[in-house]
C-alpha cells in the first residue's frame, strides 16, 4: 500500500524539466481567418498565485462570428503524458459559444476562480478595442505584456500542480464547424513560495530574538 502511495507521489512530483520560455506552434490556423505571429507569457515557469504578462501578436482577416473553443491539457509525468480532465469547466474542456463565454465565466465563477479571470480577460480585450466575443472584425490583435493576476489554485483543482504541461487549443466557427485557429503550447507551472515566514518554527525563532 505504502509502496503504491510512494509510486503515485513519484509520478505526480516526477519529471519537471521546467520550461523557461513558452513554446508555441501553430497547428493549423486558417490564414483566411487568422495569422498568429507571437504568443508569450512571462515569467516562465508561471508562478501561482502570481502575476503573468501576456503578449499576443495576431491578425484577423475575416469577421469571426460565434465560435467554439476546445482545450486539451496534458501533464508530463514519469509514466508519460496524462490528460487533465475537465473539472468545474477547467482543464481539458470544450467551451461552446464564445459570444457568451465571458458572461458565463463571470456569472457562474467556475471553480471559484474563473469569474475573476473572466473579468481580467474582458479588460484585456477591451484594452485592444474588443468589447464582444461575437463578430470580431478583421483587425490586428496586439496585446503587449498585459498583466493578469493568477489566484491560488483551489484544492478542488489540485491536479493542476507544479509541473510541465502541454495544451492543444482549437477554435472552430460554430455554424460551419470549420477550424479557424489552432495552437500548441508547452509551459511549466510552479508554486509561488511565500518568502515571509509564517510556520511554527519561524515563530519560535522570532521569539528567541
Ligand atoms: C484576407 O482577406 C482578403 C479579403 O477578404 C482576401 O483577399 C485575402 O486572401 C485574405 N488573406 C489571406 C491570407 O487569406
């Protein structure tokens, strides 16, 4: 029993190569709709909780109406890649209807954190002049080091632990099912270590001073 437990722990805390830069590849974005030139996230590894700066350079060449987004997330472990499930609308999930996606994220506050993230994404989009996820006109989409605050990962999402991940993200036009964008991402997540001392031992040491 204990052996099994230790084995599982080894898997979970297993390989951690730590990406120091977001790796991204275009896996089939339709240039008639979008051209993705640049995607970056810093710091890498991403520290949670913590701030990230997001940079995106893309051009849309055609008005995209209602779409669907599908995300598949894999975690790299000792025994291979494990697909992260979709729990509380976080993980490997399909998000139908981009028109109302942000509204639903905010209203339903998925996993207790996605409401705040939805509000920040709304701010990001409005900073480049997009106030609706419906009918995004042909235009350039330039996001330069936009700061987003990542909250602590709630315990219900504890499978999103420190480690290396890959994500496959596709967007399709809802009406036709036509794939308009595809991104493969590789990144690492790291737990933010609080530098202030709060433990029992720290308290004791402070008492001795
Ligand atoms: C962008 O749109 C224009 C007009 O709709 C079209 O002629 C052109 O071929 C498109 N560009 C690409 C890369 O598909």
